[in-house]
C-alpha cells in the first residue's frame, strides 16, 4: 500500500461518518499537504476495488465511503445529512425479513433507510460532525 493510499484509508477509519471524496481530501490534506483531489479519488477507487472500502450511494448525491466491511445498512438523516451504520439484528445479514424469490440467491444487499437521527428527532441543533461521532463517543480531539 502506498503512503497516500494508507493515509486515505486511515482518514476513513478514523471517523466512521461516511465522508465524500472531497471531505476525505480535506482531511488528508491536513496531514499531507501535497496530496491532490485526483490522487484521493484514485486511492478511493483502488481501496474500493481491493474490497477494503465500500462505496455508498444515495440518489444523485456524491458517493460516500465506508470502511465497515461487516454486513450493514445505511441510515441517512434527512435533517443534518449524517450517515450512520445500521447492523442487522440477525446473523444472516437481515435476509430473513424479506421474501426472496424462490430459487434466487442473494449475493449482496444494499439497504438504505431515511429518517431523522437521534439528535434531529429530538430537535437539537447540531453539526454533522457531532452527529456522526455520537454524543457518547469519547473525546478524540487529543492526539
Ligand atoms: Zn440528523
Ligand atoms: Zn457504512
């Protein structure tokens, strides 16, 4: 893995808030001043092809990136734009809740849920960053 790819991957692993390529670029730039947006796109593509990162798409919004390789769905907050991982309650990845056409075999499942995150539902003012890191998350600002 090249240094730049490693950095892009680290950025995705640090905050699991599903950033877009431009958001990854802004975070990576803080650590490696010379990195370009094109390089970030290339790294994201390579990481996705390597199966280390999943591309998350909703409608025509820019793609977001997720390093969580466990089976999960995505919850999109219509209030603040936060994207959160939703783990299936059952071990088969949630397939039990669906009537799959008989004889078919599901290889991959992408479930998108829309609604209001905990904070938006409670009517709290907040930024996407705080919503994504969660109110109970430990303070990670100290390096
Ligand atoms: Zn929200
Ligand atoms: Zn995810």
